[in-house]
């Protein structure tokens, strides 16, 4: 998944839940600027940061690993 796609999913879910960037920032301990940069695809957040945001938004990432033949 590209960082832009992840950001769009986070932004869409945040809006569905009627949350502001400030509210999401407050919960996660991140700055509003960082949340905005993530939503816009301008940064590569660490996995623990992504996990914390997704947990609050009640989302999860499923990873599928395929072996080459």
C-alpha cells in the first residue's frame, strides 16, 4: 500500500467518525501537522504510529505474504 493510499483511508475514516485532525492528534500524541502530513501522504510514519492511529479509528491492516515460485 502506498503512503498516499493509507493517508486517504485514514482521512476518510476520520471524517466518517466526525473527528478533527486535532482530536486524532490529541489521542495519538502526535502533532496536527504530523497527522495532516500522514493524511496527505507527505511522510512515512513508523508502523507503531500507523497502528496507534488505526486502532483509534477502529481499522486494521491485514498483510498477506506470498512466496515466489
